[in-house]
C-alpha cells in the first residue's frame, strides 16, 4: 500500500448504468448519498456530470485522500455500491485520484465560488495582473 496523498485531492469517478431504469433507481439513492458526502469530514465540494446515453460521473474534492476513503466506507456509499454491483444495474466504471501539486492564487471575475471553495488550498492573491501564457510572454519578448 502506498502513502496516502496529503492535501487537496480530486476523486474522479463514473458509472455506466445498464439502462434508463437503473439510472432512475440510482437517482433515488442520490439524495442520501449526497447528504452523507457533504457531511463527511474532509469534504470540500463536488460536481456531477453526464455523458450520453447512460454514464453519470462525479468529481469530488477532499482535504486529503484519507477523507475520501473514509467517506467511501460510510453507510449510504456502501449501500449504493452493494446495489451497483448487482446484475442489471451498472456495466462498469472508474475511479481516479488527482493531487494538487501546485497552483497559483485564485482571482478574477467569475471565480468567486471557486475562490470561496478552494482558496484555502492556494496562495493568497498578490493583486498583480496575471503574467500571461508562455506564448504571450514570448510574443512580448520578440516585440521588444
């Protein structure tokens, strides 16, 4: 077993459901699962996504990998997976973890929610404008 990731992690997971009826059944389990996830120690945020025709995924952010794994062992999540592994419910899925390696300050118009959610994991804004992309910086060097 490897060491757990310390600091902000993104858990990226999805399931391909075995048809519309299975998706409706899963949707009925979602309120309890969401409530349990949002109340779990170390929870930061989540975002659901959908891919046609029957794939539903979730991006969830956690203070560390251990928090995500603790959530995975809570009752509503275990009940969902017990249901999901029965024939006719899902055809498969995936789970991956990504760690915040580094990042700059969060600032600018339109990102207030992200600043509120993730600001404690990044450095404070300096108040200076962004330095631009590498291509923009090269372009400025060529002009001078």
